[in-house]
């Protein structure tokens, strides 16, 4: 099986920093540590309200990182301008509501085709790899390909929140969606709500090429340190891909 890439989302290092103002802890420092601990990429979500990552963080990450930067962003003119200036390796287009605590569902690529098309095209024309953060649904995957996005990231939040039979059912949906996406030529990623306890079943899906994980890793870092938190996640992912 191909190696599974780990993208470490460092948003919540910025959440802690912003709780007090000032510069500590520094998300760019966390990103460099993540790189040393085995992350294949760094993910950061510049939200419209700048509740965690700020514009200057994106500049610092782009400047300091050797591994690829994946900028998560809403499909707005403001974010497009920032992305075109910062030129991250990839942009993951996410739905964004001010009142939500985190990205609660996938973007509706079918319903928003006309709004998304110029943004996806502008990013792609600038050489940025575009990913659509969607529910594990064939129609949304098809619509993402029709937009010209080479990558889909399947939302694993419902899987992470479910238990027992319900979780098994959602896992099957994710598996089928990942297979379908790969079959029609897309690169498939997954993420949201993944932890040491639930990552293996997602990592075992052979069509998935990358996981993006943030909140749990940063939380676990309080107890075991960021380096160990990332190394353990990396090891769990690698275990099931052998
Ligand atoms: N992927 C995407 C597109 C996201 O929006 C998020 C949350 O910012 C994640 C992955 C990571 O989710 P979590 O922080 O729950 O691991």
C-alpha cells in the first residue's frame, strides 16, 4: 500500500496564543517541530474572523517551512487574493460559517458550482493544488472533478462522532467514496475529528493518500508533548499501511 501522508493542522496552537494575545505559543515553531516529528505537510485554516491563524502566520509558515503548506480557506475573494499572494502548495476549500466552532460539514460543490468555479480556476491557474472538503458522497465527488479540482478531502467528522454500528456504516460510506474518487482520477484525502483511537480504520482505506489532523494532536501535546503526539499518530497510520 502507498505511504499515507500526514498533514498536521496547527490552528489550535494559534487558538492558545490568541487566548492571551502576544506571540506565544508560536504556530510556526509548532510547524517546524511537526516537520521534524514526521509530518509530511502543514495545514492552517485562515478563517474570515481570524480566530486562530492570522495573515502573518501564513507568511511565516510559507517562509520557514520545507514541507508543503496546505491553506484551508473559504471560497471568498478576500481569501483568494491572500492565497494567490502567499502561493501555498495546496488550498483546501472549506465551507465557513462564523457561528460554527469548527468546520461542521463538507462544502456543497453541487449547489455552489458557479460560485466555486472561478475561485478553483484562479487557484489552479496559479499552480496551487486545489482540494474540496466534502462529505463522502459520490455526487459531491463528481461535482468536484467537474470543477477541475484534482483532490477531494472527505469529511470524517460524522465518523468520529458516531459509535458502534452507526460508525461502521459511515466508515463504509467513506471507503466507497474514497474508492470512487480514486477510480475517477482524483487524489483522496480525509480528515476531521481523528484521534489515536479512530485513525486506524480511516488509515487502512487504501485509496486515501493523506490525512489532515489537528485538534487532537495539539490537545494530546499537553500531556505527551507535540513531538510524541505526532510520532504516535504517524506510527498508528504506518502500522496499518504495511
Ligand atoms: N481537514 C479540514 C478540511 C479541516 O477543516 C479540519 C479542521 O480545521 C481538519 C482537517 C482537522 O480536523 P481536526 O482539527 O478535528 O483534526
